């Protein structure tokens, strides 16, 4: 198994070309936050914006609008029950699922609207709903799944105790590839970020082990910030597989830095430090 | 009487084990904040999150939701009038009462739903309602009461002037033990944090005197932050009695540090400094 | 004319006695902020809390509640149209008028409820309404008026050009003393903080000139922060006349310090620096 | 083509005269933010306030009120559907259009109410609506347009590829002068801030090239902060043409400074740094 090294991350987070505009850095749509879990949408969005995504729109339960804008005026906010398909079609990268609860209609509308040109990241409640309602992934261009161990068990059927077995996970992952891509299934096998105290990333050919980070990250919302970073990185950097590795690395590397002076590293504090960390990394 | 020393606090706040996840650090449910006193719920929650609780949910008057998320996206927010018993049952630690006003139904629903496996911390308005409506404590595993002197007078019948007498307080405290535990009353005698300018903590066998802190803490909301810290510490550290001592110590020790540069130390500023203070303490 | 010196301010802002609690630092009720000017209530309250008032309650248009709590969980928030008289009666210091618009009922309810044991500070729209509706000051224990020059012209009938004449201002001020105190009018003559680029404070026997501060303070909301500081200081320090001088001094002295690194010194930034400035001052 | 030099900016941002008050620094009305794009109004307002405008009022969709006040109590907030003409008439500088969506009534009400004594800045959605509905500029005293390249194409008919041609842009700009000023069209030709990765400013006689800033600014909301700065500068400094140049310079110069330690420079972070940058500039 390979390590997710700082070298990999630094090869992704390069200085921006002098001649570029926000259109070059992608449109991200975040579909997250039901009426109780609006904080997840905030953490998603804050991480995506701080990562440098060109434009970030949050489709959410409308009762979350004011809190999002109070923290992050850079994000646009729309009602996820109103015309969601149109917002999905305009995005380059869609992140769905953090704090989404059991909003099945929202999930199905999103999956139906996605085209084969777009990147789709599926997190949290969306993964649980996929398992509960037996929903298949749509035929997006790039697919990324970000379950923690229990969500992976639900989605893949691989029990937590068996998740140490890479081949089992890889086989399960291939079965999750969208059926439309059956003839060339390999291409559409999703990337998997399997979150645990020792997070691993499964890409097409390799499995990568995260070796930074620590128990100061064991607090609610940590995954929401990571998902937002993955979306922000995927909007800016290609290929998506490398963007995912870099986001996973940076997320925990920032936490590790913060942990020098903090017993627990809150997700919103990690988000605030993204621009400074990316700047340092881009100069290495 | 023993002092609540830094040594005691440092023996509680130890470095986290490398292999751990948010499930190891507890689910905290905060039931607080009526339609006027939402700030109390915010200060509870901010303190619990910054202390490192694994997951924090706030059950509150719904008009407080946006302000809570605008300050603290890490917390989940639910309506305390809707299905409260279910949220109580899912928690490891329940803190009830800060800014709760006269929401008697909320208090009774909570007390009815608590099981003997859970830790219950009772603060502020909940203590006053217990006195006013003659409500008994439920048979939780661990019980902590956090009155100021007037609330203690109301609850225990011990007049403020007589609260200097430890034995009187201890006797009153034993009478407050849940009736279900009558046969082994001693085990269920609550811990008492008796807040004043010279706060004391009554545990089963001993009384402890706080010797840090000062008049810069004499401002509204100070107790809400302390209650949130006690909840956050109780979710992470055992036994609960030690967690309470450590939280009480850290709260005032942080205030004392801030007071080097502040005439008054606001509760929300104390909360911001918790992770840094706990980190330093964990290295001693 | 005397100068408002740092020596005066330092004689007021003394170290707090070791044995004291929030009850010693006063209950402040702020009645401010109609549906458009909620920012004024926020700035009032932030300044009062940061100044060290024991407890701060804001009575306001309810649409301002969430923004107040999002910035300042230490404040309680109530509806100024619901049971206002009861809140007035419970306060030690009442500040009314910042951003109050034309809420005449609110003003009259407040004036009717005030007793001769309380301190009343009248600011902004409340002063304009007193002039427009010919309302007399109630017979509070201590009265403070904080008009800018145009408001003083409206209230006193003294044209701005004539406000250089101290005796004219003093005579007008005596006419504003509450009629109930006619037999000993001198005692109830209000203190006057006449705000301009060269603010003056009229007390019973003397007129004081402010000599710190500058044009970096020429921005909206500056007076709301000052009014909140006066309320916070009046709640803690006696006599009220000295508390007013100290608050006026500290407000502009903080701005002057900030102006070393800021072209304009925003009211909310001044509020944040109050505890640090008061600490330094208390050590002189 | 001339450069927008630091010298130009420093000649505008001079130390404030000692004797001045907020009336000297202008009343700014910001008309921005429909129900989805409230963040634009926040970024406008934050930039105008931090730039030192005397008074800032935001006319917006009312659902944006709480988020604005939670971030910026210094701003007043009114409903842009209620009595807008009256608010327009009271302002010295009006900025309209950021995040305004398709609120055509709001735009037309504003244009109808503006007098020939006022400064009007037209941004974002207002420019697109002018193109879509063939609306002419009103006869304000000073007119400033702040399109990005696509908005300029829509408004002027000059395709992006042809926007390198200064004379084409200038001719198009003259055609946009308000018809009421036909007899002396030159006087009313708007100033044009043509935003791109190499922003240019067209004034009556000259075209200026911005040479600070960089790709770290390529993120959503950057233009909203710039528009707010232009409004704030135009409220304080004359002539308007110089104020525009100085605002454009300062906006990107602050971003350039921040970029030393940030991969992406968020609009709200730029706004926070305005007072410090203007102070330094005023001392050069």
C-alpha cells in the first residue's frame, strides 16, 4: 500500500497560472443540510470556498440560509426542493449528502440530473440512503465516495471487521460502478475515501494510506470539512484521483499542525487554515 | 477541605490514545435555551464542542437554531418540543437547564426518558423548576448539579448564609438522591458544583475548594460556559467526579489567564481558549 | 472648562474587589433597534457586555433576536412590545433610544415604568421623539442624555451655532429636569453628553471637554457603542457622573489607539478592545 | 495606457481633516442581494463600511437582514420592495446590482428616483438587466459601471475578443451616456471598470491598466467587494474618477499582500484589511 505523501499533495497544489479567472476553478454545487443538520452544509461550503473553488452554491433546507450567509457570504444559497435539477446541470462538481438526513427526493433528483461530464462526490446521509433504498450511482464522469466505516458497511455489505481486506473492498467498489458503464466498468469505478482512524483511499489501481492526522480530529463535523475540501480540490485540480489524495492529505496535515496547540481541532478551524496551508504547499 | 489543584486537572486531561474515534468521546445532548435565553444554549454548546465532546446536539426552542449554527456549525440543532425523549435516549451525557425558563414539560420529558446508564447534569432554570414543582432527580448513572447559591437555596432549602456549613450541604445533597436508588443511596448522591465567588465541589466523600479565578468572571453567561465544559469533560473522561473537578478547574484557570489582559473575561472568550489550555495541560 | 483626563478615567476603572459577583455589576436593560436599525441594539449590547456589566438584556424588535445572539450570546433578548414595563422594573440601568425609530409606545412605556431608584440613559431616536412629541423625562435617580448636535437642537431648542455657549446649554438642560423634582431641581438635572467632533460632557457643576479621539471615528454606529459603554460603566461605577466621564474617555481613547493602524475605527472593533483597555487603565 | 499606480491611490487616500464628522463621508445606499444572493449584499456593505463611508444602508430582500446584521451591525437594512425611492433620494452614492438577480422593478425604481446630484454605480445583475430590457442609464451626476467581460459584452455589444480595442470600448461607453445629457454628452460618459484578469478603468480622457493583483483573486464574490469599495471611496473622495482608480488599486493591492500567505484571497478577508491598508497608504 502506498502512503499519501506530502509530495503527492504538493504535486497537485501548484501555483495558479497568472492568467486565469474564477471560471477556471470550477462551479461547485453542495447539496447538504436538512432542517436539523445545517451545520454540515456550512462546513462543506466553508471548506470548498477556502480551498479555492471558483464558485460555490449550497442547495439546502431553506432554514439554513441565514446561518450560511452569516458565516460565509461567498456562497450562494438555494432551496434544495426548488428546481434542483437545474442547479445540478450548471455545476462542474456536485457534493451531495452531508447532513442530508432522509431527504430521498433530493438525492434521487440529483442522481437523475447528473450527466457524464460531471464529478460527483457522495457523502454521509446520501450513502446511507443509497444502501437503504438500493439506489445505484449515476453515470457521472468522476465518482468519489467518502464513507466512514459504518456507512461503508451499509453501502457495500463489507462488515467493519472485514474492511482490513483490500481486495474485498475493491471488489465491492467495482460492484458500485454505475450500470450504464458496464461495458467499460473499470473506468467508472468510484474512488473511495474510507474514513477511519487510519483513513485509506482506493483509486482504480492502488490503495493509499493516510499517515498524518490523529485523535484530535475525533469530533463531529470532521468529515463534512473533508468532503468540502475534496469538492474544492476536484473543482480546481485534475485528475480527480490526485485531487482527492491531495485534499485528504491537506485536511489531516492542517489538523496535525493545529494540534500542536489544540487538544481538539475543530472542523471550522481547519477550514480557516486551508488557504495558508495550500500556499505553503504550492511553494514546495 | 481539599483544593482543586492543577495536578488533579492534569491527571484527567491526558493525551488522547492514538487509536480512537469520535464515538470514544461521547454523545452530548444539551437541552437549553427558551425563546429568550438562546444565548445560554450557544454558550453551553460552544464549551462542550471546544472541550472535545465527540458529538454535540442542542435541543432548544427552534427560534435559536440559526444563531447556534452561525456561531457553531459543529453542533446539531433539534426542537426540544419534538420527540425529545428519543434524543435523550441516544445521548451518553445530558445537560439540561441553562436558560430553560419555565419549560416544565421539557424538563419532565427529559427526566422521564433518562436511563440508569446515562450521565445527567442539571443547571440553571432546571434546578429552579425542580424546586418550584417539587420534581425528583431521575435514576441516572451519574448526577451532577450546578447551582449558584440562590438556586441551591431554592433546591435544598439551605439558606445562603448556612451554605458555609459543609455537613448541612452534604445532608441536603443526599436527600436529593433519586428515590429509586434508596437502598444504596450513597452511590447515587449527586455531585454538587456550588457556584459562588469561591466555588466548591461536593463529591461523595470529599469537598473541594476552587482556588483559581476571580471577579473578572462576574458576568452573565459564565455558568453556561462552565456547564458546557462539565458536559464535554464528562463525555470524555472517567470517573465523572474527576471530570467535574477538571472542568471546574480549567474554566477558571482559563479565565485567570485571560484576565492578565482583560478587565472582564467573557464566557465566549473562555470557550475559545479551551482547546489550547487542554493541550498545555495534557503535556504536563 | 475641564479636560476629561486619563486620570479621571483611571480613578473610576479600578481593579474589581476580589469578593464580588455579577449582581455587584448591575443589570442593564437596553431598549433599542426597530425592524431596520437592529445593528444599533447589537452595538449597544456588545459595548455594555464588553464593559463588564453584570447582566445585559436587550428589548428590541423581535426580528433582531438572531443577529444579536449570533454576535453576542451573553445578552438576553426580549420583545420590546411584550411586557416591557416588567423588564424595566427589574433593571438597575436602562438605556433607551438607539435605532428606535418612531416607536413612541415603547418610549412612553419605558418612561412610565421607571422608578426613582434607577439610572436612565436616553439616546438617539428617543431624544428625537421626546422633542417631536413633547415628552418629559421621568423622575429617575440618575439621568444621562447623549445627543449629537442636531438631536440636542431638536430637544433643547438651542441651535447648533449657539451650542458653543455653555450657559445656554446649561439653562436648557435644567429645563429638561423632570418636573416631579421641581422642588430640588438641581439634583435631577440630567448629565449631557453633547457629541460632536469635540464632544463635551455637562455635569451638575462643570463642563468637561474630551481631548482624545479623531476623525477616524466619523462613521455610523459610533454613538451606539458609546451609549452602550456609558450604560455598562454606569452599572458598575458610582457616582454616575464619573462613570459617564470615564466611558466617554475610554471610548475615544480606544479609537485613538486603533487609529494607529486603521483609517477608520469601526464601532464593533472598538467594543472588542474594551476589556483590554479597561485592564490597562485599572493598573495605572 | 496609464498604470493605476500606488501614487495615484495615495494621492486620493489622504489623512482625514481633524474637524470632520460622518456627514462628511457620505451616505451610501447599496441595493443588492435577492433571496438567493444575499452574500453579495453583505460583501458590498462590508467593503463600503470598512472603506470609511459615513453611513451605509442596504436595501435588499428582507430574508437577508439577519445575516447582514450578524456580520455587520454598522449597516442599516431596509426592504428593497418597500419605499425604495425615498431611500434613493436620501443617499449621496447609490450602488445597485450585486446579486440582484432579475429584480427589474427594483432596478427601474432606483433609476427613476435618482437625481442629477447623485453618484450611481451599476454592478452585476443590474448591468445584465440593462442589456436584457434595454434600459438606459439615468442622468446621475457621476456614473460608474463595473462589468466583468461577459457583462460588458451583453451591455455594450462589444464581444469579449474585441474588448482589447480601447477605441471600441470608448465608443460603446459614450453611447451608454444618459440621453438627458445629450447636449454635453462628454460630461456624462460613465466611468468603466472592465474587470478581467487584467482589469482596466476607462475614464473620460484616459484608460488605466491595473498592474497589481493576481489569480488568487479568482473566486466568487471578488467583484462584490470591489463594488463596495468603489462606493465607499466615492462617498469620501472627489473627484469620483480618482476615487474609482484608488478603490480598484487598493482592492487588488490588499489581495496581493494577503496572497503572500494565502493560496486564495477571500473577498471577506480583503474587506477586513481595508482600514489597515488605507491607513498605511495615507501616510505615504
